[in-house]
């Protein structure tokens, strides 16, 4: 399949490297407007300044690696051209934009749309999910997730991330969305949400801290902290089950600032209530998540099957939960005119969700 890449910054170049390692895919063209990026353009990749002309190329699929304000627009344009699309998170700035994407996906019969919820493909997360699904540690009781960095802009990221009209939101929408997605993956859907959202430290018009406590209809309770005042960068997810617990600590990343990626399996001892049960820790040294994600996208297209992990239904539910966290803080809701996201999510799910074929 001939692949185009819309946006050739850090993420676009990383996706290009993964495409090059994936049999059955070849990147033939890309677009970008950054002079520094253009100055280092690969000779074997056709150059376009605008995504419109990129879509005039003979393409089968498009990877969308652009700023949040462009994600939905470019995804819709590619689907309308009959292309398969892989889009980075967040899927859109808000649910109104995502709704338009889902309508375009439904109209693009046979085309596949997948979103880059990359953390699902980390080995520690995959191993933890296998244990939860096996039932060997019982049912999920509660989850506690913390994902934080020291600023809204880190590692030479562009400053559009601090501008609401471009980014749509701050640290929760940009980084915390990964943790929200993982809470859904392990805990199911949460329909009761209480939250506090603030931009009191950095003073931009997007949040620098968000805290939420959530409960599902089955009684699973989850808390999430998404922070841009986490001076020591942190990723941690504790999953308490009825016969033990799983502790995910650290996440492998290009910055290496979140520490070693580990999974600790704790097995409760029902005959010895010491509070110090047996534990086994696994440390992961390689991050193949980006490549595995691209391979999964290719395989979905080749097998002509609905998207599994990272579907537009996942995107809808995860973005809906992010916006529910925004909405449930009354001051934040009133300040930025946040509308209740649940009617939109419910309507789209009742109409068949996303995924083109109405499959979740």
C-alpha cells in the first residue's frame, strides 16, 4: 500500500520509520510547512507544503500527524478520497469535530480508520491486560492513574499546545487522554464523574491540572491525575483486583524521563493478612509499541476486518470521558462553555458507533 504522511514533525518521522519496517507498506509522500523540517527532507519522499496536494498523490492510506486543529479536517478529507486513515491522538479538539469524522467514516464504505492510542501497545500494558482478562486475579475493584510532566510544553514541542483555539485543551487532552483510555481499557465505561480542573499555575487558557474520581455501573471506581506540574515526570497505573493487584510503573519513551517500564504482579494471600504479599516485577527494555501499532493498522486493512484497539468507537468513548471530566467541574464548564458530552456520545453509539461497519 502506498502511504502518505500529513505532518512530518517528530511524530510523522517516527511513523515513517515504522512504515519502512512494515512489509506491505511504503511511504511515498508527505507534507509539512516547517522550514526546519523541509531543510532535512528525505530524498525518497515526495514533498508537499499542503495536505490538499498530498491527497492528489496516488495513495492507499494516510497517516495524520498534524496539530489538533487539523486532525479532524484532514481525516475527513482523506476518508472522502477513499483512503484508509491512521490518525494520532487526540482524535479531534472536541466531540463536534469527531462527530463529523464518524459520519465521514460511515460514508466511506470499506475504509478503515484507526487512532494512535499508543500506550495500549506497550508490552507492560499488554501483559497486564492478559492477566486481567484471564481472571486469575479476580475482578477489577478499582484503578488509580497518574500521568504528569513538568510543563505544558516539553522536549521542544511547539507552543500551539498552550493555545485553546488550536489545541482544544491542555494536559488532559494532550497527555492525560492516554491514561483515560487505559482506565476504560481495564475498568470499562464510567458513567459517574466528579472532577476539578485548573489552569492556575501556568496561566494559559488550557488546563495544567485535572483530577477526576469516576465510577462505573458495575461499581468499579477509578481516579486519574493529569498534571503539568509533576516536577518529576510520572506514569503509574495501579489496578486492584479481588485476588491481587497489578502495578504499572514508568513508560518507555524517547525522552526516557518517565523511568523504567515495569509491571508488578501482586498475589493476595487469603490466609495471611500481613499487608505484604508476594510480588513479582518484570522490567521492559524495548519499546516496540509504535511499530506494533502500524502493523496492526496494516493487518486490519489486509484482513478486511473492523478496527480492534484504537477504533473510532474507542476514540468517541475516550474523548467523551475527557470532556465529561471537563464538564463536571462547574467552574471550568461555565468558564469555557463546555457542553454535556453524554448526549452526543449516546446518540452516536445508538446510531451504530464508528468503525464504518457499525462494529465496536
